[in-house]
C-alpha cells in the first residue's frame, strides 16, 4: 500500500472507531435515561418514555452493527496489493476527485487532500471497477477521467 493509501486507510479506520465510540456513548445515555424514567414516572407516561428510549437504543444498535460490519470489511482489505486496475482497496485519482474504494465513510481529508471513501457498491465505484489510468466514464451527466490508480 502506498504511503498515502495507507494513511487514507488509517483515516477511514479512525473515523469508524470515532463513530463507534459516539454510538456506544449514545446507547449508554439512552439506557440511563430509560432507567431514570423508571424511577420518576408511573403509569402510561412511564411506558411511553420507556418505549421511546427502547426505540432509540435499537436505532443506535443498528447503526453500531453497520459500523462494525464496515470495520470488518476495511480490515479485510489487503495492504500489499499494487493496483493497476480499480478494485476494492484502490485509491483512484480522477478529474472529479480522489476516491478510496473500501467502505462508505464519506469525505475525509488526508495531507490536505480531500478524498471520498465509498463502498464498492456506490454508483461511482461500480462504474470505475476494472478500469485503469487514462480511461474515462460518465456518471449522472459528469465525465470522469481516471489519472491514477494505487
């Protein structure tokens, strides 16, 4: 993995870990809130508050499971591959920006360079899969020219 590609990979991993910590805190706080509801309320108000807290916890747990899945997918990307064609784990420079084909983390900045981390299923990634430098493609009326693949 090139030095930049490794730093992008590490930045994605750190972004996921931060989100995991935030969700774990949110789950804990929602659970604490539900427990407090038990102490301070009675009757229908208690049941409604408890149900709302449970729904919030389930929503956070679902998001947490998705992040953990992304973390596993990112961990499976081999750091030793030298890419000449776009595939999972590629860092792709295009006329419309730089893309890291790994997991959907979104926009990250590494060394002052804006990079879009997208899943292999994202439309832009699907379009460029298997392509090499100097190839072009169209997506949503925009032209993309691939200038480099790492």
